[in-house]
C-alpha cells in the first residue's frame, strides 16, 4: 500500500523549490483548494490540463440498498459524489507504475 503525502509535506516540497516562504505557500494552497471546492459544489467541473478534472456527479438513489455494517435494508435518495478523472498524461504515467520488468511474483 502506498504512503500518504500530507499538505504539510507538499508545502515543504514547494518551499524547497521556490523563494516563497511557507506561510505564503500555505495560503496559496489553501486558496487553491477552496476555489476547487467552491467550483465543484456549484456544479462546475475544474479542469487542470495534464493533471485531471474534478467534478460532482449525481448518483441515482435506490429504494432497496443495504447498510453494509448492519445488513439492514435502507432507502438511499439521489445524491452528489465528488469525482476525479485523471488527465491523459497522468493516466499514462500511472499506468507504468509497477511494470518495470516485474512479473508480478513477489
């Protein structure tokens, strides 16, 4: 399983690559995330060329769903789901992970 990268680690990495201080980078990243969130919640897709697209899709409700924890039947209404679709470049690069000559036996 892959390790997670935190926002603090992203800020540190950007700080090492630029002349901006951590506080300015933190404010910039928070502002970017807020704008992405605000856009997708107002039902607009956010397209970042070469990276991917963030959007909200409406998932159809079901009358006969089941609570996976209790097994109890429940009704689920239509609801929004945040999704990310990777761009072509990201998808192609991600496809290469794990395929560096390994035959899959470990």
